């Protein structure tokens, strides 16, 4: 390959330009730009109110930027929104993007398997979902996804009977069934114990490594970013204050970026003074 040839823009799976968003007159995002390439696993790091969850919701069109702004969002080469208006093809983009939420977004009274199969609805006619008459191949795919994340035996339990960590693994199974090319995970371990957190983050990292799915995960746990995400985008007060290798975020750098908010980032002050590209295996447990 000619070293003078630059990488094709087509390799970008997320392209955000000048994103502005206010809620009730208060700015939540202030001109945020972000580019993520295919196959990356990126942490969005920030304290509460930094804008990371708001940013993720703009990527899938769940939030719209301020009307009349110069904001634009493209995902997988397709427009999601521009100047605060959703693109006509936004539903097609959403079918290729999975959202994983802190509160799991499962229907408690339904069996786990049926919750997971909602990831296949974009491939099926409406009548099948209404009558719950799913093709055998889709049922098998859902069961395989549950097996993949280690909760296959829970397929016919009500979702409400699962632990928090199991529910989050069911949500990851749903993304597998969907066939998502991009996973947007919004604080997926915020309400989990350390062991469940480690399991969920390990699953996301394995999917990223083994299938090439692009993962963007919002976190306030610095140790989790170090253990699983080579790149970190740090936000504060709705602005990107750092975008680069996670290993370079030393405690001193974090204090410089976040000031009095540093203490809100779990584990930020417990990192080694010289960050390593190979963090200790117990980093996440310490979070």
C-alpha cells in the first residue's frame, strides 16, 4: 500500500460534527465532534452530567440536536440527523445499531428468550411479532445468543427473575440477535456488582475482538476504561476535553481535565502514577 494514500473516510462508522443540544435552555452538548472507526472499542468517560449519555442517544436518533444548528450525525455511512432533523432513513440505521442501557430495557413479565428475540423484529413481518410466531431459525439464533453469554438455561424464565448482571447479558444477547454492527452501551455496569461488571465488560470486549463490532461505551469507572478500552473520549460539561489512548490518562492528567469533579470518576485517583498499556487484571475489581 502506498504510504501517501490516506485512509478512506468510508472506514468511519460514526461521524459527529459540531453537535449542540440544550435542555430547557441549559447546554448539554457544546459543539461535540467525534469520529469512530470500524472495529474500535471506545470509552466515553465523564462524571454525571458530562453529556456522554446524551451523545449516545443522538447517535441513534433518540435525541435530536438543536434546531437550526450546524450539527450532523452519520452512522455506518448513513445520515442519522442534520441541523436537528432526523434523516428519512433513520430506522434503517437503527436496525444496524444496538443500544444497551443501564436499566436493561427488558419486559419483566416476558420470558428471557422472547425479550432477546425482539432484536430480530426488524427482519420479520409485524404479524409474526404480534402473534409471537417466530421462525424456528430465529428461535435457535436467540437460544444460541443466550448460550454465548452464559445464560442459556434461563431462556424461559421471566426476565424479572434474573439478577442485574444476567439481565444485562440478556440485553447483549438481544444485540447479537439483531446482528448489530455498532453497539452503544450507556453506563452498562453502573448498577452492577464488581463481578457482574467484569463479566459484562468482558463480553463486550470479546464481541468487539471476535466479530469486529464497533463498541462505544459510556462509563464513569476509570478502571473499566483502562481494562477494556484502548481509546477514551473524555467529556466535561458537554465538551470533549480528551480524545486519545486510555493509557495516557494518569491521575494527574485526570485532575487537570476534571478538577473538582475528579472524585466523581470511580477509581480515578487509584491508578498507577505512570499508566501502563497492560493494566493489572484486578483493575476492574478495584472499581
